[in-house]
């Protein structure tokens, strides 16, 4: 009888498995997609360098930038995602239909140049960091990362590729783990987050501009809109919301959850990077950090080998996300602008131009590693170009998301539109400040 009872109990457990699996698939975390990847890509190695410099130079007094940036970056990315899901077309394709060609061509050209320079800075940081961890020459490691990135994007279908990228997002938790290796004066942290001690000078303005330029970047706009379209195409029979609004409520809630949570994750990790470098580097009198790898190296004598290793692994993990997003966003934009076939789900034979742009972008960035151009100078010029292109592009996004001819009845709600315009004005002020300070 006891054996029979065990069999019955076991069969009931097996019967419950399909229900359990369905509940797992319905869990909110399972719906995270383009917003999560976009958010993590925002914390790429060049972004880590910017946040590390902020923490090293100003201590806790730059923590306030992250709570301020969060709703602004989320609002802009949310509008980009909605544009993609409602229209069934990427951002560049919508710009091509709604604006003169000069607007589209200028934005795409500047985007490609900025992305290549940014990729150069990112892979340089990854190569330097890998050399610190493994001892293998940085240039060799850079070549390995470039080849691996291109092969993955070209030969791994989107639905599998994005699965691996989601797992790589966990690498950012390294910066949370690092905080357990050092003492944090949480009371002072809380005070300085809302009441910083800052001087209104050129150094402060430069870092603030750098932070906002890093958190709100044009390549993220193109990526998230196109990824929503990729998801639709992968599911096969899904129509744009403009053509079939039956699932509008569910889809817009998913986009909202995905984008707000992805941007929150990104913003929180950036906050922790500033905090970690403030409590270690700034406290030790180290105030000048040029690269993410330099920040990792400086941490070794302060936080120990564990802090060094997890900081370094975080750089490599987010680099493996950031570089594909940078290369992919430029390819999406150019192919949509030119009317070429595009998509990470397409085989190479069906989208040669799309994958060709990705390969050329990454290889061009690799060439910079062996040229007289310093990767950090490349990052500087990338920031300048992003600052120039971000403001008009954000204005275009605001116009697109509010036009009924584009969005139908799914135009941006007024709270999101208000945040979007605030973000546009803030980026305009940042860009102007960047030009004035040069």
C-alpha cells in the first residue's frame, strides 16, 4: 500500500509539471527582452569607464545623477519600443517615411561613425581587461573578441542569440557582489544621493555631461525599436498593433514592464559602479581613471583580488553585449534607410548587406586598435558625435510617437511624452555644455 501511495503522489507531481511550466512562462521575468538587453548594453565598458571616473573623482557626489537619469532614459526607450511594436518597422524606416531624406541620412551616417568609435573603445577595454586576468596580450584578446562577436551574430539565429545575451546580463551583478567586499557608509551615501556637495565648474559639468551622454545614447534608440520588430517576425503571424489592436493592452504592458525594468537594472548597476569606485578609489586618493581596465587594476590593492576579478569579469560580460548592440544598431539603421533586407533571424544568404555592415563596423573598430588613434580619443569623439545627433534624433522620436498618422490611437501617453521632452531638453543642454567646454 505504501508503494502504491508513493506512485500516486509521484504521478500527481508529474501531472503538475505542465501547469508549473505554464506559470513559469507567464512570470513577468520571462517577458523581459529588448528592454533588458538595451539596458545592459547601456552599461558597456566605455560606460563603466565614465561611471568609474565619476566615482573616483567626485566620490558619492555623483550618485544623484542616476535617480535623475532613470525616468528620462526609460521614457525615451519606451517610445522607441512602442514605435517598433505599433508600426512593425524600425526607427530608421519610420524616419524615412515621415521626414526628408537629409534627416535620415545625416542621422544614420553620424550614428555609424559614433558606433564604430565606441566599439573601438569597448573592445580596447575588453582586451586590456582580459590581459589583466589571463596574461594574454591585449591585442590578441581583442582579435578573439571581434571574431567571436561577428561569428555569433552572423551564424547564430536571433532567438538563440538573444537567449545567451539575456544570461550575460547577469554579469552586471558583479558590481553588486563587489559592494560586499568593502565597507559602505550607507548613511552618507543616502544623504549625498539627494544632497551632493559640488562646485559648479568645468570638471563637474564635463562628468555630468559624460554621464548623461552615456545613459541616453542614439544607438540604443535604433536597437530597441528594431528588436521589437525582430520579436514580431520571430513569432510569425503577429501583426503590428496599428493593423491589429486585439493584443494592444497586453503588448503595451509587456513593453512597459520590459523597458522600465531593463532601464532600472541598468541605472541601478551604474549607481553601484559609481558607489564602488567612490568608496575604494576616491577614498584612496585615486581620482583619475581613463579606462574601465584601469579602474579594475586600481581596485586590486584596495579591494583585494576578489574585487578585482569580479569587476573585470563584469567588463568582459557587458562588453560581449554592448559590442553586438552597437554593431547591430548601426546595421539596422543603415539597412532600414536603404530598404535592404535585415534581421538577426535571417540567414546570411538572405541578408548579406545586414551582416556585412555588422562585420565592417567591428573590423573597422579593430583597425583603430592598430592605428595611431588612441581608443580613449575614439571614445571622446564618439561622445561628441552622439551629443550632436542625440538631440535632433530625440526630437524626431518625440514627433513620431505623438503623430496619429504614425501611431494611430497608440500615441505616447502624456506622462511619457512629458518625460521625453524633458530628456530632450536635458540632452540639448548637455550637448551645448559639451561644445562650450571644448
